[in-house]
């Protein structure tokens, strides 16, 4: 349950935030002529004059909000439709008419965000239906989900997230073509709403677009650090590591640019180069450590030593050590494709060992580039 201090933090009576005309204060919406002309942005008495929103300023509204200089005159019952709506708490707070009447209540949201909230509250059936099609306004849906979360409108938040997922999944695949800014907003939303499915979709799409060079890794790292998405940061560094490998021939002590093309901070570059060394070490140790005997082996120990171990040692490991995951998968395919070295077929210990390495590496790639996680 939200407390009154919570509400007070989000809503501020406008008289403390934006000085209004005396006439406005004394007579509610009886403002000066021309004040609501959207083109009239001249200052009055040195103060910015608020203008009404084009769509969400209802004459018979009974509450008034101000976002970035735009007034929204709405109906309280609409804002309170969701049983858990924070607006119910807000309107139940005993306040004088100067605060909770038609004096605008200043909010910290952008006008686009608050307009999106108004849209979902007043939307007609055909507008709602469009959100299931390619005609959906995904940017607005993101605003709706964020605002619904902020103002505790769980029914609207759930619906908006469902529509966003629909847009992000096949066949619509909005994340494959949206702007980087929208990707960042989606990541922020998934983190805010604690939505692992959406976060996974965003991260996967972002990494995919990094791998083609369409988007810059440095920007993705900034987003990953901002939202503390450790696995995503690890995957971005992994992409950078592959780029290092492709640019090795261009790097030299006399190179004018060096690593500057990556656009990383000193700390990020250190993480990248440290991880590069650790990955190279990991790749070298694969053969040196050999193949352990385990219960996964389908032959006896002596046959394991004479058949499984040499087979593992003679795997044609890919030379590109920058893409460890690809290398492990290639090795697994190579083992499965070659003639069986034992009467019992392909040694299950080799395939099992490689599967474990692939799984372990996929889940722990961030550990190669970042400080150990503090969470358990
Ligand atoms: Zn074996």
C-alpha cells in the first residue's frame, strides 16, 4: 500500500512548482484570454504559461495535471478504474481545494508519457485492437507500461506488457528494426517491471544487432551498466572480443588509433583486454587439461584411456580463439561426424564434456570480463 509521503513525492501542487496567474489561482480554470492558445507560448509576468493538451483536456473534467507545461483535465473516475490505482489513494488524501481541486497538480513525467497514460485510459476498442497488429504504437505502449507501473495500475501494466511482448516476438519482431533508443527504453522497462522474458528478448535482439555491426557495442555497454544487467554486459564484451580478433592485423605499436575505435572508457577497455587474455588461456587449457574419465563414459576405463582420450586430443579445434563458444560447438560437431573410435560408438564422455563446457561458458561469460558478482 502506498503511503501519503509516496504520493506527495510524485505529485506536487503546481503552486509550489510553477507560478501561475493570480486569476488562474483564484478562479480555477478561468484563465486569461489567449492563455490556452497552443501557439501563445509568450511568458506572462516573466513566467511560462501552461497550455491545454489537444486531446486530453475535457471541459467537464474534475482534476487537472501539469506535465512539462501542458495541462491535462481529466475525470477522476477514469483514473480510478483500476481497483489498485494509486490515484484512488491520491484523491482520498484530505487536502484543501487549492491543492486537490482544479489547481493543476504538477507531475514529473514528460508530456508524452502522461499523454500515453491518458490514451490507454480513454482509448476506444478499435485503438486497443490496433495494438495487436503492425500498426501498433510501440513507443506509446512503452510509455503506458512505465506509467501504469509508476501509478500502480496493474491491470493496464499487464496489458501493455502483453502487447509489447506481442510486438517483440515473431512474426512482428519489432526489436529487430526499432531504434537503439527504443531498445534502451525496453531494457529499462523490463528492469523496472521485473520482466525477465522481455529482458531476455531485448538482450538477445541487441546482441544480434551488435554481431552484424549495425549498432555500437560501446552504447550497449552504457545501457548494460545503467541497468546493471551483468549477463548482457558479458555478452557485449564477448562481441567486442570477436571484433578485436578481426582487427588484430590492423593493430600495431605505431597504429594511430589503437583501440580508440571501440569508443570505450579506460575501465571498459581494461575489462575487455583482461577478458581477452582469460579467454585465450581458457582455449589453450582445453587440450592441456585433457579429457576426464567420468560416469558419463560408455566404455570401461582402459578403453577410455586408449580410445576416448586420443580422440579428444586429436579434435580439430578451430584456430579462432576469440569465439570460444563457436569453437566448442564446432568441436562437438566434428566429434559427432567422425567414425566411431570404439565398438560402442562415439564416446559419450567427449560429447558430455563439451556440452558441459558449452553450458558453463554460456552462463559464465560475464565472469571473464567483469569483477566477481557480489550477489549470491
Ligand atoms: Zn570415455
